[in-house]
C-alpha cells in the first residue's frame, strides 16, 4: 500500500475516532480540559495533604495506645499484689 493511501486511511480513522469521542464538539475542547485538569490536580493535592495529616494522627494515636497498654501492664501487677496482701489501692 503506498504511503499516501496509508496516510489517507490513518486520517479517516483518526477523524472517525474524534467524531465518535468529541461528544458533538467541532474541535477538541482544550480550555475545558485544562480547566478540569487544574481542578483535579488541586483536589488531588488537597487529598494528599489530608492523607498525610491523617497518617500522622494515626501514628500519634498508635503511640498513645501502646503507651497506655504499657502503663496498664505496669499497674496491673501492683494491684494484684496489693489485693493479695489485703491492701486496696
């Protein structure tokens, strides 16, 4: 197949693809796409920042939970020893 025929076939294929996917637009709506891209990027940035904040909060809460568990383990033997001796704390 000559190069010119392939180019015409490719052009027709691309033209059909664009007609099928442009939803009635006469040309590619670059401005709308760029606006949507910017909106989505800013939304993504906000969500990433929120994720990192929540991740840091989870780390802090886990540290507090481990500390509380350690304290409870330290206190529990003292209470049982005191009860065994007849003392009530």
